[in-house]
């Protein structure tokens, strides 16, 4: 599920994780056993950066996350 903001990511994550279980890379399993990936639209943009080093840093940051954090993705992209 693509989200437009961190607030939307947080809202959906909280609702779907209620009674469910978080997993890696923005994935979670809801209380009914269905799997969802909650990601900000910005993730796709950053991963498609023509600068492979920037895109690689974003990928590595995302792989360490459970719920995707837009601020941390931007920091990784900027090399911070």
C-alpha cells in the first residue's frame, strides 16, 4: 500500500498492526493473517535515483526498518 506521508504510514501501520504482528521492510501481518506492505511513495522515488550510491543507501536503510520511516530514508539518500 503506497502512502503519501509519514502520517499516513503511521496511521495504517497502527490500525493494521492492532492485533497483528510487524515484520521487516514495511511488512506486517494483520490480526486475520493477511500480509500488507505499508510504504511511502517517496521510497520508490528514492530507489529510482539515477545515482546508484544514493539509491543503494536508501535500500540498505529500508532493509533495517520494520515500519518505514521517511525521515530516515531522506537521511540515507543524503548520505547522513
